[in-house]
C-alpha cells in the first residue's frame, strides 16, 4: 500500500481506530468485553490479511495513536486541563496496578 497525501493517510488509518474506540466504549457501557474483542480481532485480521501485513499493523497502530492524540487535545481544551494532567489521570484510572 502506498499513501500519496495526508488525506489519504487519514482515510486509511482512522476508520479502524474509530471502530476499535467505539467498540471499547460500547464494551465498557454494556459491560460486555466481547464487543471490543470482536472489533480488535477484525481489525487485526484485516491488517494481517493485507498485501503488506507489517504495514497494515503499523497503519492500525498509527491510527490509534493519532486518534488518541486528537481526542486528548479535545479533552484538554474542553476541560481546561493540560495534556499531562489528563494522561496522569488516565494512568491512575486504567494503568496503575495499585489503584
């Protein structure tokens, strides 16, 4: 796969990222992790089945990272908090094994 411009890149990487993020939200709201697992399996399957699987996985990770950055900026603006404060709160909520 080759990408000729930034708009094409966004069309390539953001849809799977949005699908995975939406599935995460649904899974959390409905307390049903299978929704998220199915979306991740499909996204990984699409990446693995592409002509260049490593590029497919890289595109998926880039899309998730880009979407996370966009959402973090939006959240920081909406709440008036810094990105660092928000990342620290996310770490405490989801990643801190003692919390």
